[in-house]
C-alpha cells in the first residue's frame, strides 16, 4: 500500500540525533580506560533514562524512546570499536597517545597542559585534546626539550615540550 493512504498521525517520527565526535572512516578508535569508563557511565544513564520514561501520551513516549535508542546505537558503536590503550605500556619519555604534555607556547609566560585522548574523550575545557587534532599530531613522538611547530594560515605557533607524564 502506498504511504499516501496512511493517516498522518500514524507516521513514525524519525529521531534527529547529533552525531558523536568525528572519527574518520578507517581510523582506529583509540581510547584511554578513563574514556571507556565515561562511555559506560553514559550508556547506563541512557538505559536508566529509557527505563524511567513517563509520558501520558503513548506517542510522545515512543518518540522519546526512539530518540534515546538512537543515541544508544551510536554510543554502542563507539564502545564496540574502542581500542583501549594501556598508558603504562607507552614509552614514558616520548609523547604518544594518552600522554599529558606540559608545553610552553611561543612567548607566553604561562605553561599549558594537554592530555592526548580519544575523540569521544576530548574536551578542551579539561585540557584533553583528540589524537586527531593538529596540535596532537605535531606533538606525537616528540621528547622533553623538543620543539613542535604548528603552521597556521599566516603564522606559526611554536610549542616547547617541558614535561611528559602518563
């Protein structure tokens, strides 16, 4: 039967769910154990939310449930594709995934600290940058005392590595 003969009220609303942080096709989904723990907490929160949905209208409940299920589907994909990196196995004197790096940026007096993490863990307000970010890419494999240069459109930013911890 053609959809033209179905009542509009019977149309199932497709939930619009924003995508998770970009992870290009073919790129391994590296993650720290802390990041995996955060995803598992998020999953439990969504499961609790779906379990406790309260709507008087069954249609509203179904729409809300579909929205949460769509979020869970994206989240479960990230959890299932995650490759957790054991930070204790990383070379302690080199910047690799999971490293917390203390940097002096250009002529700025204050130092900055960034941890290189997975795309779902990245949060600049917490000093966590994605391993796919331009800064992380120029820092990888560097050692204390090394200089890394980020080329910008009309400038370049110089980073001096002061410390590396895991």
